[in-house]
C-alpha cells in the first residue's frame, strides 16, 4: 500500500463528546461486573510493572469454558476489532476481496483497505437479511457477517447464514459481538465448517469496553494463523485479570443484566412507536430508529444532554439514530427529549 493510499483511508471517529446521558456506544450501562471491578482495584503493583502473559492463556481458558470449546480454539485481542483486523490480515493477501453487509460494522472496509484488500459491500435484503446469492457470486476470499448486525440490530436468519457458509469458498467471519442479547448463536457451525471463525467481545454484555478484550473462536489451525498475525501482549495484565473474573465469577450478574437489556429494548421500541417513530426490530442491546434528519436531531438531543449515534443515508434505511439500551430511567429521559425535538 502506498503512502498516498494509506492517507486516503477514512477514520472511524464517532462523536464521543461528554454527555450527561450517553446512549451512543452499546456498552453495558449497568456498570462493571463486581468481581471484575475487585480484580482491577486489588491488582498488585507487580501486575502493572511487569509484562502480561504473552497470549493471555488464563483468559483463553475462561473463554473456552464459557463457550464450551477447547482453549486451542480461542484467540484473544485488544477488543474484537483487533481480532477482526488480525484475521483479515491473516487470511487475505493484497488485492483479495472482503465481502461484508452494507450497512454493517464501519471498521470492516477500513481494515480491508489498511491491509491492502478490496472491500465488496453487499446490500441487505428488504428484510435486513443477508443476500445469499450476492455473497456467493462475489467469490470473496473473506466473507464477513455481523449477526446481530450493527447498526440495524437484527440477526441474519439462520438459514441465510448456513447457506452463505455452505456456498462460499473462502473464510467466513461471523461477528457475534451482540450474541448474548440475541438468545442464539452459531457456535455449532465451528464443528461442521472448519472455514468459519466467530468473533466476540467483552465490551458489550460483560461491561469491560474500556479494557478492550475481544476474542475469536474457530478451528485450531485458523486460530493459530490469527494469533501469529496479531502478535503478543495484546491484552494488558489488568484486563486479563478482570476478564477472567467476569467470565468465571460474574456470570450471574452478566446474565441478569442481559435480561434487563432485552426487556428494556422491547419496552423502548414500544415507547418509540407510541410517539410516532418506527424503530427496527432488534436482537441487540440497541435500537435503530429511522428519522428525517439524523444530524440535526442528534444536535438537538445533545443540547438536552443526551448522546445517541446518528447515521446519515444508510442504504435502504436513510437517516437513523441508534439508541443504546440501559436502565429504564435513562431511556425515559431520552424518549422525553425526543418528544421535545422536531423529529
């Protein structure tokens, strides 16, 4: 990649200006899991002054137990975006094609260009599902599916996912950052299809976004290639201790707040419809709401101390606001503010 082409890569730069109520990042708004917080606050000075474990073996074991897999099927990274970047670099060569949904996670086309690959956006169907035939026709080296999808919030149908996996010839990456909120996942495909890699994160349901812990699951040979691409020391020592605590001791806390998020998500959709909006169905911890002028509405909400994520001209959707789900009192204030704005 030339210096000029590198400079042409657009930055992922969401507006994270402080707001009294921040509903913009889809993180856990109920706080930090208790045992994870203790692991952070009680960390010995040696944890900070020494290098962490090279490849986070303890975290791998905790994730393996959580997912019901062997630890050699796990690779960790500095957030799931680091794992995705490493996977694209591991499995693609310059000029290869990465197929991905449009719209979907904004970093995928950026990672493709950073690694010299060519992005191939595949529009969603009218039902916001994966267009199976388009993925197969693209003949991509790497196919990326995000389910539940960000920013739409909807899961791809199980039938569409299996047909894509069966029909394409390259590596398939299934991004399950929001799987805990969907109630189902694709882990069983790892046994049937050794070309499948599933990426996940502890930033959403597990409340550790600031510590940046992500992981991928897959065939040991694929995992080994990602690990070589990602390099050592990608998960810091404090994050490793907190991740193990969250995965082993705090599961009941996490499960309880996942249930809270699902209940509030459905309640939020009903409340938005009651004020004349048409939020999309969601299997995630956020709701996407089509609006007339997302940028202006975002500005009006910010003047009222509320941050959401605006999207402009999403394919087949248009302008929209993505609203993260949290404790109901926060969502009530967001709904009230929307009623005050010129929506």
